[in-house]
């Protein structure tokens, strides 16, 4: 599976978690909100770790100047996401600000998703051969298995 398809699947998982948070079925308890936050946090951290270990270095190794600019932007976005995750981790789900902070986090992650899907993937397709995109997808799948096991 190409790395772009693999990452798009990651994005779909995150979007699904966002929808579950925004539109809970039945009554939502603070514990349920915190559990969903924990799931979102885990997925965001796995996605980022795989990106910085595998995908972004491969793209940085190309001769594309545009790739470097886009990846710098993605790094800035992630620092913002990371700060929001840290703040939410220290909050109780029943705190008045928890819901608005979660909405902010979801918006930040959505901006990152849009950047990857609209710009970074195009750069990858332009600057990496098809075979390399496939190899990166396999590397990411293997790395996800390892990171998921470690996070469990």
C-alpha cells in the first residue's frame, strides 16, 4: 500500500474518532469523553511518530525545495497540536474548558490532515518514485504495529 493511502487511512481513523466525540451516541459521561480523548491522543502521536521517522525524512531527501517548506509548516502545526494535547491531558473531562479545548485540538489536527492531503502528498507523488511510495507504506505499516504494541 502506498504511503499516501496508508496515511489517508490514518486520517480517516482520526476523523471517525472526531465524529464520535462530536456526536456521541447515548449519554456521554466525562469518562467517555476522556476515553475518546485518549484514543485521539494515541492516534495523533502514532501518526506523528511514523511521519517523522519514515515519511518526512524520505521526502526531505528529495531535491524539492517546496517539500522543505511544507514540512516546516507541518512541524509548526504539530507543535501546536502537541501543546493542546498536553493541556488536555492535564484536564479533567468534566472541566468547563475541556470541550472547547477538544474542539480546538480537532481543528488543529484537521488543518494538519488538509496540509498532508492537499500539499504534502502531491509533493511526495511528484518527487518519489512509485516503488518508493509503496516501500514507505510498508515501512509505516510495520512501524505502526511496533508502536501500537509499545503504546498498549
